[in-house]
C-alpha cells in the first residue's frame, strides 16, 4: 500500500490490523490529523499517519521502565 500517498481511515485500519473505530477515536482526540475531506470521508497522508501510528503503538507498549505503557493523553503531549 505504500505506493499510495493518501488513504482513508478504513485503509489504515486494514493495514494496521485494528478496528476503524480506534483510528476514529485517535482522530477525535487529535492524535492523527487528516489532510483533506471528501464528502464525509477524511483523507490522511499515508507516510505521516503511518509514522504517527507506529509511534503511538510503540508508546502504548509495556516495557520494563514503563510497566503500564503511556496513556493517550500522555502520548498526545509527547507527539505535539
């Protein structure tokens, strides 16, 4: 899919193997931002959004130094 420059939330959900509702929530809380809108569908920059989703996923993961992972609020502050 990386030959595409712009994608919908549905396409991203398929690629990241998550429910579209999760990505919709990330959009609503400002973790990912669309570049345009076609009708009711938001369009996202493929590379930028994939990079952000990888960072979000990484920050949510548990680790020895952070046994419960970061909250979405903490992640939003980190990614500003």
